[in-house]
């Protein structure tokens, strides 16, 4: 089911570059400003955060994609101009803000990037063409990444004198390791499909024409297992990095006890 075009909320989101479509237990979030290569703005981030809040509880898998030749070319460079974007503070105005104001503003931006890893969902980024800066970090916000063979990831923030601040540093480090993450960020170089798969940054690379089909196949496979078992497994894996071996063993036992009792019909 696609959100009706007459829905004022849906129309506002689309104007800001985000389309949300829901079909049963699958949601599709599309960056829908292909003429601008899906350049990101605070308005787009607010729409993405709102889309996450509006997902019905029936959704199990969320697919994130970008219309056109690029997934996302990153932050709209108009933010760095004196004119800025309509209704938004530009770079100089943000830089001059008080510490708490600036911190709160960036935290608000980050909300567009945080909900993709919720325990009750599995998110898949379908990435083609350029995924630069904020685009790279949005792909990293998802649990899984399926990429087209023409994909080009780049973390350009450091090259601009900034740092990646849209939640991308932790997943990048976890996926490729500290040394490679540092090199990718500090140089701002391009990472193509072959390297992305080899380093664990992407789960799968396919020809561009096969990207949609590959995502559909992966979605079907993810939906095949019982939802509660997937939720428990995801929670175990998400928490593993912060636990000792013995703590993880204990967490596995506790989770398995819940699953056994649930399957036996004697759970809480």
C-alpha cells in the first residue's frame, strides 16, 4: 500500500525528498529527488525521522533506496553558502550557535539515522551510484547493504575540514576495522563494490539491473524465520561487542529460555 498522494503528511515528506510505502510487513523508504542526486538537507532528515516514527508495528523489514543514478550525493552544499537553504540555518549560523544549541541541533539531525537498527526491524540499504558523506552514513545506518556494481562510497567530511557526525563512524569501524575506517575517512577516497563486499561493508554486489530483485530475494529470506526469533537473534548480535564471552553465553541462555517457553506456549 502506498501512502495516498492526497495525504498532506505524505505530500510534505515527498516535497522534502522522502517517500514511504508500506506493503504488509515490508516498508520501502525512497529518497525521491533524483535530479539533485538525492542531496540531503535538514528537511529530508526530519522527514526520515518522522517516517521511522510512523511505521506500523506490523513492519518487519525496511528497504531504503534512492531514485535515479545515485543513492545520495551527500549533504546539500547550499548549506555552506551565505544564502543557505530556505528555512534552515547555514553553516556559519550553526557554527556561531551556543554549545547546547549546536549539540541539540546535530542530535536532531542524527535522529534520521538512528532508527534503522531498531531490534524489531531489519533494514536493508539498496545502494547504487554515489553514496557520499551523509549518503554513505545513511547506508551505514542500516543493518544490511546490497549494492550495485557501480556503487561508489566516500566519506568526504574530513576532506571538507569536518568529521562524520551522522552516526556513521561506529558502524564503519565495526564493519571494516579501525585502520581501514581511519584510512577511508581521512583520505575521503572512493570505495567500490568489490572492496565493499571484500571488507564486509556490503553484503552483496550485483549488476545494477538486478539490484531490486536481489533486495526482494533477501527480504523474502529474512521474512521466512519467525519474527520473535529474529528479534532475539538481532539483539544478541547487537550486544555482543559490548559483552565478554561469559556475558554473551549468559545472554544466549536467557534469550533461548524465552524462545523455548514462547514456543511451548508458557511464556509471559
